[in-house]
C-alpha cells in the first residue's frame, strides 16, 4: 500500500499515512487532531536492480555506443 506524506498547517507536524491510491487525495487529520493538512509532493528515486546509477557508455558516443556510426 502506498505511503503519503502530509503536513499540518496548524502545528507544522509532518506525518505519513498508508492508504490505497484511490484515497490519495482524501483529507486526513494530523496526529494532534488538527484537520487543516496538506499532502506533500514526494520525490522518488528509481534506480536499476543493484541500486546504483547506470554507468556512462564507453563505446565512442552516439545513441548506440558508436556501432551505427552516428
């Protein structure tokens, strides 16, 4: 289940809520009970299977590493 981050405008508390994607935009009170909250935009890093960024091509450039002569 996706996790969404919210911030309370009343107390400034930042908290996370697990909920289905269909309910992502629904309002939710903060843990202190305040109802004026806003969903935060989270940046997500997506990498390959090993978790490392892909290495730069070493073949000579172009779209396919130089094999097509571009």
